């Protein structure tokens, strides 16, 4: 992998956009599929947009649509979302223990998805 050297004449927003664009474009097909599934589950356009804005986890969005399709109770949907997202807490804890970072209590749960690489690339471009 080659190291990107930031252009001093290029604005930071443009270099950030250049680095993040492949990841941003990859969300379009998944978002469309989730929107179609939510619409089939009975959501209108406004509710579908709200789910996409409020819930970042793609797995949670698909699970909500699937569980609403089978008329699952709200409590079971909330519990399933809790257990689905609990995997990040367990993953952070296991990685922090294996690396010797026991003192790190408040870990960034979202650091273990596809945004991790993007964040590294952004800091390389923006910080030099």
C-alpha cells in the first residue's frame, strides 16, 4: 500500500472526500436494498428515512424489517437489537484484554467496522 502525500494546495474537505468516496458509494446498494425491504414491511418513505438516519447498523436495519414482517412484538425487537449490538461490546473487551489494555473501559464500539480503515486514511491525509 502506498502512502498518500497530502497536496498542500488542496482543501482538507476535498482530500477527505476523495478518501471516503469509495466507502460512501458502497453504502448505496445496501441502503437501497434495506429501503425496499422496509417498504415491503409496511414503512412509508418518512419512516424508512428515519430508520436509516437513526440506526447506523445495517444488520439492525435488516433485522427490524424482518421482525416487523413477521409481526414480532416490540419488546422482542428491542431485545434482539440489544443482543445484536452487544457483540461489539464483547469484541472490544476481548481485544482489549488480549492486547493488555485492561484500563481502557470506554472503548469506541464503532471502531470495529468498516469505518476503522477510513478513519486511519483520513488521519493520514488530514494530518500529513
